[in-house]
C-alpha cells in the first residue's frame, strides 16, 4: 500500500471521528512539547475544542498536497513550516482571508500574505558552529567566511530538494548580493547534505562537522537543554554581518464549510496564535516574537535579512535547478 494512500486513509478516519462535533481540526508542525503546551493553554481557556494532527514540516506539506489532490483539505487550520507553502495554497484558492486580533502589532516586514496567512513566530536561518572544534579566530562572522579553506568538507546543510525549510534557506541565500557565486563556492568547498535540518545540527553537535546552515530554533532548544543539565553547550549561534535570514512561521485558515460554532472557534484560535500568552510559549522554544509591542526578545541586535518570499515561490523551479547544479 502506498504512503499517500495511507495518509489519505488516516485523514478520512480523523474526519469521521470529528464529523458531527463542533471541534476544529488543526494541522501543525513544530516541537512536540510546544504543540502540547499550545493545545493545553488554549483549551484551558476555551474548553475541549481542538483535534490536533502534529507532524514535521515536510510530512505536513505532503499530507496537505495529498488531500488537496484528493479533493479537499480536511484541516480547518494549518500552522507551521515556512511562507513558500502558503503562497502555493493561496494560489490554489484553498485559503480563507482572516486578520487575527493583534495583527496591527506585527512588525511591518511581517505583514505579508494579504490576510491568507499570518506570521506567528520568527526563526533565523544562520550559521551554527561547534565551538569546541573551531578556534575563536575561525568562528564565522560572515556568510562569505564559509568559502574559506578551514571549512573545506566541514559544512553541513539539509537537502533543499527534500526539505522545505532547507529550500527556503538555499533560496534566500541565492538572493543576497553575489548569492549564486557564494553558493557555487561553498558547493566546491564541500557540503555534507543531510535529510533534515536537525540532522545537520546534530552532525555539528557531535563534532563530525564544524558548521552548518540551519534554522536557529533547533540549535536554541539543544543549547537550552544542555544548560538545564548544567552543561556548557558546544553549539554556538553565529550571526552573519550580512544578516540572518528572517523566516516566518505562518498560520492559515482553510476555506471550507463550517457551522457557526466552528467559525467562532477558528477565529479564537487564529487570534490566540499571536496573543501574548502564545508568543511567550513559542519564545521558550526558540521562536522570536512577531509583535513589536511585546518586550521579550530572544536575540538582540541581530542583523536581519528580509526575503521576498513571494518572488522565491514564483521562481521555485529555477532555484531547484540551481541547487541541482551546484550541490
């Protein structure tokens, strides 16, 4: 039996279970403990109103595409991954516009999506090093440093043809000044390609490689875990002078038939996603707040690289071709 059919069958079973109730179905990716806390916090306030399907960003996208091809997305709300997927869903006409409460409090550069999706958290695409392997003078301070001989065959990165987040990172890097030349140089210098972003971080943590390009939140959680055990983390986040890639974690409302009660619940949950309570929860797991009116900031004075995600989405096939050529 093929995996897409199994995913479709699972979705039908979930839909059958939910049918006839006022609950809403949320598809979400992200750290399991964060997802649990979000569900618990929301339901403590509003009651048992959610059915949650939790998976990784890649499987989340595969599930959504499978259901869309089969005829309809079963979820009421999709939350996770990165903006590129949401442009595809918007283009397919399967999303419903909704501006959550507190939307006006978002940083201006995060107000993308025309109401079809909303940023709920920020992660940064950056360089992560093993500080026990590299000397202080070899800690990179610029993306361009990765072209140096000291990083030959020492750089890890997830496969952009398999990982949506890795594609977002590669695509963003291709857009910076001399981006294509930079990617060509590090490709020649040798890139160890992993299946997932956490795999790239893991090979750096183990010392097998000295540096990786990956999202900041995964490394943040590993470092926080080690500190909680009284250990000195070997990982270090490095902030390139050209800017760390600002990656939004969006949420979107699926266009589908719902009863009046369910329509109330989806709006409550969308509002909750950027509420102060939820923003504080997310920050515990390495996601920077999207709201300029909140005073808790994880990473201060980080130079940010803002990306035109819609442009990258439109040029996806060209960028995948570039990745195939260079890596």
